[in-house]
C-alpha cells in the first residue's frame, strides 16, 4: 500500500473497505493469507492461459503476430499465380519452343485457388484463429447490408470450424488426413456467398486486428473460375468478350468508333 495515502488516510478505496476484516490477525496469519491469494491468482492465470487454446479468446495471443504479419500492400491488389506468370512469359518469349516437353523432374502446377483449408496459406489460417467474432466486418459489408447472404465474419468462422474438423481428423488417423467427403467450399461456404462479395475491402478496413476475409473469398473464387469454370454467366460472357474483342463489351474492335459517325 502506498505510504502517502496511508498518511493522509485517503485513496486505496477498495483496500480501505476490506482492511477491517483483518483487524486482530497476527502478522504471520496476514502473511499466509497474502501468499495464498498470490498463488491462487497465479494459478488462475495459468488455467486461463490453457483455456485460451480451446476458446475464442485465443485472439488475445494471436492478435499481435497477426497484425505484425498483415499485408502492407495496397488494398485490392491481386497476387499473380506463379504458374500462370511463367506460362505467360513463355508465350511471349520469341525464342521459346511452344511445343517443348516440360523439363524432366519439373513439378506440375499447383492447384489454382482454394476449395478447402489445406489450400489456404498459413497467414489465412492464422487470420481464422485470430478472429475476435466482433462482427465489425459484417456490419460494414455493403453486400450484407443489402440483404445478401455474405457475412465476412461467417467466412472466418467457417474457415476455423473446418480447420478444427480437419485437425481432429488428422489426430484420429495417426497424423494422416482421411478423406471425409467434405470441403470448405459448398459444405461450409456457399457459392452464393462468394459471388455476393463486391471486393470493396470494407471488411478488411474495419477489422481491428488486420484480418483479411477477402483473401479467402478471392482464392475460392479463383478455384471456381480456373479449376471448375463455374463463374456466373455474366463473368463468363465478359471473359469471352475480352478474349475475342479485347474488351468486356460484345462488339468487334473495328466497330469501336462507329458512334462517331452517328
């Protein structure tokens, strides 16, 4: 107790209220009570630290590394796939043989996008466990505000639930994952939710611990488009027009300036 407050008989309001309870106790008894309270306090902290790993409060520990490793790149920037970049460079190289067989021992291209948690990177999985479930991302999501099914908070919760399910599967099968007929796409997160996203980054900006639900949505969209060709009709029409006309509109390049003659 601060001696200054003892001298003026003020301050330490809580201590002053409970001090009369210990009037008449010997010094050794008071010392024993103090040590007992101290150990109970420490044991309570240790129990809570172990409980953290089984509760949503795990974000207390993970918020710091998640914020540290958060991307500082401009929001909305879409990373290039290494396999696609390599293919484009090969197509543009005048000295490359387009019919050459792949080099011996060359690994095949990785899966495009993500359909399950095993396809996500470590930072996206860290995001899922860092989520505080506060709902700020969903409250700022324009798609959710207009009545669509998308909820960035649910995206993170579904990712964590599926990750825990995969972990239990691995534990039950002695370190190996046994196919369970489920995946993050469709079984947890629907396609309607994914395509409702406007990629506005409102959820990313609203998160107090720098979680990025958008990265998971984009990777799952990438899987739908590049692995399953399952994009909505509007997107398929746009990509076909870009391939044929060099623009998203269904008009021949030679007709672009026709409006000037009207």
